[in-house]
């Protein structure tokens, strides 16, 4: 499987970059109480922080709103996933646990203030491309609605689009029992490659402590747009 960052993104945002972690031989289960408790406490802390400052004051949220605008998307109407989660938390509407993969995915997104997506590799076919969507880029989202990803980054395989930093598809969702997972980190464009690799290593170590298995990671950018697993 080759993963490629398309120039449709880097031609508009030259520093656009993504981090990829590939997990193998994991066991997705119900989240252990330690993770549930830690995530709840973190959300409660965020709730109090967000009573004194708007969600958009978060550096990561602001950075990705700026990327949205550069790509031509409406940052207020189509909020990236991290901003949407933080707005829920600011209202006291805390995230509902799903499983040990999805719950950690959401924790990483909140912690690093960037969109993160996790996908069951068993649902994917062929090579993967991360590109800029148009009026024809559509799929059924996790909420059951059909979404169009015009001017929004998206991931696709030979079957079509399956993920984005806006909302992910139902097709590629990770459920309990998954053993092979691809995690996409939509990094802040300003982040240096060395810092990105440190972030991915820390996230991968925490993930495998909970889910077992092993991981490899890499960063895609205009300078290094492809990687083969």
C-alpha cells in the first residue's frame, strides 16, 4: 500500500503535511477505565478553560481554520473535527466512549488540537491518496448523512473517499475486534518534521500500551509526498 499526499493541497498550502501511524496486531476493545477516566478529566479541564476563552483561541484550532480558509472552505459552516469536539465540550456535552481506538483517537485530537482520523485497514483497498475535495467528493458519514467535501482535504482508496479532517465515513470506521489500523494526523503546517515525528512516536507508544501490537510512522509533505507500507 502506497500513501500519497497530492499536490492539490501543497500547491495551495506549501507547508501542508500529514502524519501517518500504521498499527498492526492490535486488539480494539472497550476502553479500559484508566483511559475513560483520564479522558473525562481532560474534558472537564477543557470545559473550564473554554468558559474564559473561545474555542477559536486555541492555537491548533486557529491554525486549521486558517488552512480551511486558504483551501476555500467555509470555516464556520464546515468546522474541522477538533473544533467541533471542543465546541461540544464547551457546552458540557462530553464525548461518548466508543472503543479503545476511537477514544484514544479523540484524546489525541483534543490534546494536540488537530484533526486525527483512525481507519480499519481491512475496509481499505489499494493505494491511498490525500487530496483536496471537489463538488463530486462525497460519502456517507459516521452520522449517517451524505457529506460533500468541496475544498476540504480527504483520504481515498480504490473504492473512493473514506475520511477527512471534517467528518469520517461509516465505511472505514474502526469497531471492536479491529487488528490493523491506519491513523492520520492532520498536522499544523507550521510544525517542523522533527517535532511531528516526536508527536507521532509519543502517540504511537501510548496507543500500543493500551491496544497492544506495534506501529510505524512517517510524515508526508511537499518534499516527501509518498510512502509505501
